[in-house]
C-alpha cells in the first residue's frame, strides 16, 4: 500500500515541528506488543516523533486466529513490564486511554 512505519513517523515529526500534540494509539496484543523487539521499535518511533502521550488500546481481535496468522516472535515480557519499560525509557510521556486537552496550543 506504500504506507508504513516510516510514513507514520514522518507525520509525527511534522506535527511536532508544527507545535501540535503527538499521541500514539498503541494497539496492544499480549505476546506481541510486549515482545522486546516490538518495545524497541515503539520506543524508537516515540522518540523520533516527539510523542507526548501513548493511548493504550486493545487490538480487539481473536487471539487464536492472529497467533496462527503471524510469524513467531520472541516471548513477551508481560504487559505490566512493557508499560514500566515505556515509562522508564520515555520519561515525560503520559499514558492513558483517552486524549488529554492541549492547553492553548497553537499549531503553526
């Protein structure tokens, strides 16, 4: 489709440079989202985009089906450890499941 993580990161950079609030909707799936490789990519992308908030969302898909469809990954560290790691490695980033208002922000 020609649209991947690189394009998402570039959009985040543009929004951050324009003074906008950059939030990441992180679709979570235990065993995938919390794999060390996926956490590395998430931290890297958040830093590159200047993410201010991570909104944790359930991928909301049949687990058995998805596990059959995806290639095997490293075992996950657990969702609590994933959250702790993102909090440690991305200090100042807020975590929640809704968008917080921007106080008098002006987008350039």
